[in-house]
C-alpha cells in the first residue's frame, strides 16, 4: 500500500489516469480504492484535487467513449465479447439494456456503481442509438459523480486510512501478501461462479427451424416465453 501511495505522490495524474482508463476498458483493476486513497492524499494536501478529478474524468470519457463508438458500429456483438471476458455474471447485457431503456442517459450515471453493468452501459448506449452529444453530456456528469463519490470517502476517512497505512508499514511484507491473496481469492471466486453459471447453461437446445419442423409435423411442442 505504501508503494501505491509513493506512486500516487510521484506520478499522481499518470497513475490515476492509467488505472481508471484500464477499469473503464474492462480490466479488473482497483480504480475505486485508488480514488479513495487519492482522496485521503488530497485531504492531506499531497495531491491536487483538480489534478485527480480531471485525470479521472478524462480517463472515463476516453474509455467509455471508445466502447460507445464500438457499440454504435458493431452492436450487440461488442457486449457479447465484453461479457465473455468479464468476471461478472452473464446477465450483464440484459441488465444494461433494461437499465438504459428505462432511464435513458441517466442510466450512465447509475451504471458506474453497478458491477457487471458499468463497462457494458457505454457500448449498449451506442447500440441502442443514443446520440454522441447526449452520451458525452451524461458521461461527463457520470464521471464527475463517480470520481467525487470515492474521493469523498477518502477525504472523510483520511485519518482512518492513514492508520491503515501505518499498520501495514509496521507489518511489512505480510500485509502486502495478505492483500494480494485476498484479491486473488476474490478473482478466483468470481471466475468459479462464472464457470459454474456457464456449465448450468450447457443444456440441449433447439433452433427455430427445428422447432418449426416439429410443429409442422404435428408433434405440438410446448413453448414457454420467459422473456421479460
């Protein structure tokens, strides 16, 4: 953790931009905790709030903007690929479509705080035909709200965060090892849950043509519509 603090102090803007951009692209990196730490350093006067806020907003716009354009060009194929590489549940496409259809541009703000939907929301907005101007306007607001929310946590609990730093410094490499193991365990559990979900989907399937043929042959198959 002290390494992270040292990186933020030495290369604050670059670290915040790189980690936030990676998170918006879909990489499993701790962007939110990073902003909490940045908020505590802002409170201590060691990082400029303008720098932290500006770099985070820029990274959000670039990352989500790229996915938005991809969604407009390639449609739902982009979401399928994102869900395939994501550790989030495979219902992310359906949840994102429902959220954006119901809330419109405001959904981009809510989606920032919903795991499994935050990365999918931007390409979904593009696939559903949201205008670039409308997307950009709501994206800026969403980036500001998301960044300030986590930085505010760091500012409010700056003393407690500093105490955690001190404890970790006193325990040396053991604390770092525990954090790494905890993160690895979290990723492992999410991956196992995803693989279990995919195995449950491995059931016999029937195509439209085959179903139509059965109906034409008089087999009278039972069809249940489970769509929302």
